[in-house]
């Protein structure tokens, strides 16, 4: 959902879909293309409807069209890192059958089960916080929204960007120090707040899970 005020209202699934139509906005998760060590890496893959009613031809998939705009084809993607395994952040993996899929914080059989739901058979590899992965990239544990969220720290032109996944859903959630009202928001407030602070203390720019990047004006406040 591109309107963060609508996100904050806590509508359920059908209501959000109706709002999408009324407002002309989308609740697609943010996807980030990173180039490191000569590889094209996607951070999350978002989703496109795959039910019988909404299946979209690959050439019309919005992620494919966005990549094409930058001269990148699905087969050019070498690796994928998923911030957390909520379906709206990974369902498009089937578009990239040759890509290695990296994950953190959850068991491999959980990942394989999810990939099986979309008939994907990608190679999977597990990472942990602070693992040496690629130049300028660092895995950061930021659980709370789920029990396995991990963000990605990206060093670029002497600035620190953090791809936060849903540890920070949008600029409005960041601005108001609040969290997406899923079923964990009450019982895991300490974890949510700790992950929020961890990101805010590191980032010059934050790339949230469902919004565009923004300057982290709170850096150093925690």
C-alpha cells in the first residue's frame, strides 16, 4: 500500500484490496536490486497474483517490467535474499528459477515448504547475522514482525542504507514509532522496538518494506 496512512488504519485483507481499487495504490512489497561482487541480487521479490482469478503473464508481471526498464532480465538475477517469509515478500521467486535463495532465522525445511507452494526448486542457502556474504552487504537480525526477520545493511558511496523489510513498514510507521498491527504486535513489542532502534542507529537512509527510501532523521536518538 503506497499510502502509509491507510496502512496505519489496520484494515484486513479484503478491505485493503477494496482500498487499492478505490485509491489506485498497491500493497506490493518493496524490491531492491543490488549489484555486488559482479552479481545481481534482489532483496525480496514482492508478489503478483497467482490465483486462478488473478494470474498474470510473466511478461506483464510488474517486477519483470521494472527490471526490464533497467535492462535486467529475470535470468540475470544471480541471488535473492528474503527479509522474512510472509508471502507478499517472496511469492515472485518462481520468476527466477536459476537464482540462489538466501534466508536467515528460520529452518531450511520451512523455506523449502514455502517454495514448494509456488513450484519453485531454487538452491537455498542460510545466512546468520554478521556473516561474511558480499562486499558492502551485512545481514542484521531485526525480528519482531516475525520470529525470523533480518534486514540488509548496504554500504554505498560512503552512506549506509538499511533494507528494513517489515521491521519498518513505511515512512509513516517510522515517523510515529509504531508497527504494523499483525498478530505479534502486542506480545513482541520489546523485540519490535529493539529492531527499530538497531536499524535507526545504523542507517543514513532506510528502505522500508512497503514504501520508498527516506533519510533517517532519527539517527543517534536511541
